């Protein structure tokens, strides 16, 4: 059986219909797939946990919150969804639930002891697929009578893809020409066609899989062991045919960026260079002329000649236009990127590779000194953050924020006021204070409650590698200012040796920071901080060092279930570096 909608002929096509095993229109209420998976906004933590919130949250997302999805993780083997998508794919996320046994065992070892995972009752890939189907049924309210074992399991495979594909404006029905599609691997293509038809029927409310394929949007095409599901049968068939001619898996950009993102895993995401132009086009919808000064209604509706807001409206409109233009320029220079999520060596790992110019931060991220502070920090450091700095980084940072603000932020005036208040000179003094590299180090015995009442006893401080004479000269001038000294109230102590300067509330911790510790040689550090010898930024969290984590939860009356999950975390590391104009980043979390 074939769809009643013929696919559009391509260039040089003789109009012959491509042969598909089957294709049908989807349900009238079947929602089109998103071009990318939905995300959520992280919640803000309390002030006392501000320093640790980022590291802890990332660890939970990677290890506890993602427990449901990572049971079947492994190095991707066998056919992948990228083989069923065309090279015209702009964005792609592929999921593999049945890879090699080695990574499956690694993943299960990582998550099996988390309370949030144990309650799911997942012991096989069938359980994981069934949980997903149940989730769709519960959340979307679709097909409540659908039985996984009878209606889905016989034909559903273990690999899936979600993609945004360029099919042309006429076929996509939008100016961008982008159509969202799903790709599903099939165990039994014949039964899959009946199964998808059954889902279409129950979702539309007809209960009759034999209803005409013309009734409502949504359709699919089956080719080999893959089903392509789209907003219409026309789109699904065109995408499937294009994939036969030129698959995404064989595209040079796809191969380049997925290879740059490291070893394959259970999830692969890819953004083509064309995604930058798409972002630029979307940004263009927000300017110019989105703010109408002197409009018939709204805050700027008065006669411009008498409106006290007329000047600010004009500046705001101009600034917004400039801001959008800067975003468009950065997006248009995007060359592609990819992300891989995998399980290995007793941990979960997320690696990203992308063209540096997307972020506009190339001049600030070129240093390889971010890991400098690892080795000399105390062994009992629980939280460490390091960054390296190249000459001119402060000016580049100011220029960057000035450009993306569209002139709405007057940074020059702000810096001039800061110079008057502190006696500092920018950018020179700022770059001197940061040195070649700077590292924050927090000991495992820190008491978050006492950080406000007894800071001098708390192991927290910043260590800078640089010109110590120049650094201490600047800090001495700052501390000599009566107003600054009154604000600090003696809570900042500065110490130095020939190569490093340290600043913090505790003289004892400062002294330990100046000594040569061996944090960088510890097993936990080396296990989670990758490429530290060339990293521009490094973050390290040791969850078992001291009782800082328990104190943090006790101080804020934390969630018992969250605390139970966190107790299984061992260490977390984030490192980023640039190489050959490619920005790399790795987040890795290990468990006990």
C-alpha cells in the first residue's frame, strides 16, 4: 500500500514514484515531532549554595536525573538513525538503546544504586521502551488502550532519531523550508505499518486503522528497517527517498563534527553549518523595527516631539536592531557542531565540539592554562575552578558584551565609575590581578552556615599565578581605601610567594594554597578532568571530600530523595579547550 500523496519530483527526476513498503497519513491529532528535544530551565538555589549549585546540578542531571534514559547506554553499533536521514538535515539527535554490552554494563553500574532509578523497575531494553510508551500515553493522553506487548513490542526497534530536515519551502509549508521528522528503527517492517496505523487511528479517535490516508495531517514512509514519520506522507516519503540517495551518515560535515565529539555513545546530537543561517533568520524576526516609537498605543505612544520617552525609545529600538545584527553575524559564521553522551570507565560523559565562532569568544578562550592550578592545590580540596587568561582578554570581554548588548549597556561609563571608586585602571589592573591563570579552591570541611559568621575559619580562597609584586601592590592599594576596608571588615587576607598570590578570608587556608599540594595527581581529579594540560577552563567537584555536601543540605533543609541520589556521586569534572578553531568541552561524572 502506498500513500495517495505522490512525492514531489526532484531535480532530474522522471516523476517515477519511489517504492516504499508502505506509507499512510497520520492522525488528525497527532502532534508533529519537535526539531529538537524539549529542555527545562534550571532552578536557582539559595545563596549559601551558590558556589556549589552549578556543579551539583550538573552532576544530578548527568547521573541521577538521567537515570531513566541511560540503562541501555553503549558505544553505538549497527545501523544508526543518521543512515535513514538525508544530508540536508539541519539538526539531529540520535538515540541508541541497544549498543554493545560493554557500555550497557558500564551504564547499569553507574545508575543502579540511585533511588530514582531503582523505582522504575527497568531491567531490559524492553522495559525501557515500555516506560517510554507509557510516558507518552500518560503525558500526551494518547492511545490509553494501547498495549505495549501486543501492539508495539513486536515491531519497535532500539534506535531512534529526531531531526529538522531542509525539504524546501513548498513542501515544508514555511519560509525556512524546515520540516521536523522522527526516525524509528523497526524489528518487523510489515507489522510496523499496521502498528503505526493503529496508533494513528486511536490518536485520531476513529479506532479504525483502515481510515483514508487523506484524513488529517501526519504520515510516514517505511524503507527497509526504518520508518520516517513527518507532518505529511509527502514529507516522509521525500525525506526517506533523499536519504537513499545521499544519507546524513555519509555527509562530510556530519562525519567531521561527530568525530570531533569523541567516541560514540548512546546519544548523538548534530547541528549542521546551515543551522547557523536558520538561527540568523529566526533572530531577524526580532528586528529591525520591532519597537514602534510614537505608536497609537503602548509605552511609546505619545507624540515624539512631546514624549519624554521618545529619546529612550529610539535608543532602545536602535540598540535592539544592533543586538540582533550581532547575533546574526555570529550565527552566520557557524560551521557546525556535535555532542555525544556515553558511559565508560565507571562514569557518564558528555562531550561537545563546535565551531568557536558561534560564541564570539575565540579571543577569550584560547588559553591552555586553565588546569595550571590543579597540581598545587591542597589534596582535600572539594571544589576547584580554574581559568587561564591570554593577554588582552579583558578588552576582548568588554568588546564582546558591548557588541551583544547593541549599545544598550554603556560599559565604558561603568568602568570609568569603577575606576573612580577603586583607584584601579582598566584593563591593565584587571589583567594583572587575574594573572596567567586563577583558581578557586574550597576545602571539604567548609561550613556554609559559618561562612557568614566566621569566615576566617573557612577553607576558601583564590590562587593566582602571575606577577606577585604587581598583584600585591594593587591589593594593598585597594585595602588601604577606608570604604573598601570597611566593607570587607578584615575578611580578605592576601598572601604571596615568588610565583603565586592567594586571597581569601582564612590565613591558614591561604598558606596551604601557597604550598604544593597534589590535587592534580589524585585519582578522582584525573578521572573526571579531561585534557587538563591544555584546558582553558576547569571545574572539579569531589563529592566525598569532607562533609561539605551534607552540610549544604542540612543548612538549606534539602530534599531527602535528592540527597539520597547525590550520596552516590563520587566526582564531577568539566574541562574546555580549543584546538584548530574548534571548541571542545567534556563533562564527566563518576559514582561510588
